[in-house]
């Protein structure tokens, strides 16, 4: 029985134009940084403020803010305001699915 990987013929984008290529490369760039991975993974579990992220991941608030700005620009995270506090959450489940698959792959024996 052939166990070679199957190509998904139901891919939504039929062409790899320059904009699509750029967005895909930026998504993988986002997932290539361990700090951004940690932030995305935490936000996949729960909504958090910048201070909560910094505290839970033992990071400087300025580092978290910088990384969240990068992730927000790619529309990977979103925020809601409650008074003066911004709470961040995941904005793209597709990327979390990629991240989960990569983690599963890394943990596979």
C-alpha cells in the first residue's frame, strides 16, 4: 500500500502570487522565533494581557509588546480593550493548527 503523502487538491489559493508568497513566508517567520511560539501557544490556551504574558513566560513587558505588535500586524493575534488594559487572543486558528502540528511533530517518537 502506497504511504506517500497526499496532496490536498482542495487548497483555497490556486496560485502562489507574490502577495500569497509574502504572507506565507511571514507566517513561517513568525513561527520561527521561540518567543513568538511561546506567546502564541499561551494565547491558544487563554486570553492574556501583556503583563500576564510577561509574567507567565518570564519576559520583559517591552519584549512581549514588540512581539505582539509583529503578530498583530500579521493578523495572528487580536486584542480587546477593557479600560486601560489590552487583552490579546488568537486571531487565526489556521496558524495555531500549524503550530500544534509542529509541536506534535517535535514530540513524536
